[in-house]
C-alpha cells in the first residue's frame, strides 16, 4: 500500500525528468570546460544517447542510479511496494541499456557510462574526460 495519495504520487512521478537532469548538466559542464564539443539526445542513434562526441566516436550515457540499477549503490534500492512490477521494470531497463550499447558498438561508437552518484565527483569527471580523449586500441 502506498503511503501517499494517488494525486501526490502522480505529482511526484511527473517531476522526474528524462533529459536535462542535474547530473547531465553537471557532466556536460565538465566536458565543455575541458574543451570538448558535443551534441545532446541525438535522436538518429539507437537509444538517443545523452551526450554524443562525434569527433571521438564516443557516446556518454548519464544513468540514474535508481532507474538503471547502479550495482552496490545506495540509490539503487528496491521500492517496498509493488516489488514484482518494479523488478520487471528494472530488468527491462538494464536489458534495453545492454541492447542499445551493443547496437552503438556495432555502429563503431565507444559507449561510456557515468552514474548519477558519480556526476558530482571532480575526479570521476576528469577520468571521463580522459577516457573520451584517449584513442581506442587499433585506431
């Protein structure tokens, strides 16, 4: 049983953003400060990646820990109600993430992921910038 009214739950859920989240804006700011040029939410690529750096053939996904199930993260908790519904939803999300990354890799893109809980960590953002600039083996 839900602890809040249906109207309040609806209001809460409607405020969850799918793009232009705080984590995404933080990551984009770090990339911009590093002099990297990117596009956001490119619709003609599988999965509409959050950030696309064409020059480096890199896509970056900024994953929310809750929705994309960040392993061993305190934000990736299981809701206490409707557990079967949530488990199925999370499983579909993780499966879809893997499929999208496979499709992008087949198209020649390198896929990088930064988690929402990591987005405020300057060291992690610096690692992300270095990973983007690094040439993959065989290039």
